[in-house]
């Protein structure tokens, strides 16, 4: 599986993601371009901004990528 996730206009390697916002950005500024988007924090103080579908995709990919409950794990358990 790919370890790249598309967010905004970038392909982000999953291992660069530090955290993903649980709530959409809101700062009250009238001309804010990020309102309703979810911050995705990367290494080295970088952030990208994901739409709700991008965020859901990213979280799903992170959960799969981190292993844990992979579908092919431990077939004889
Ligand atoms: Zn804002």
C-alpha cells in the first residue's frame, strides 16, 4: 500500500504526520482561508490543511499503516 496521502495539493508521506486535528479550524477571522479545514501537523513545524474527506482518508491510512489490526494478521489465532 502507498504511504503517501494526498492532502491539499501535496502528497504527504504518512511517517511525516505528527498529528491530525480532531476539530475543524476556526479563528473567527472573516477572510480566513482555513476555516472548516483540519490542520495536519508535519515534522519541522510545517502544517497542511485537509478537507473533511482528506482528513478521514488520512486517518484511515494512518490506522492501517500503523499496523495493529491489519486484516492479514494472525490468521491462526
Ligand atoms: Zn483562521
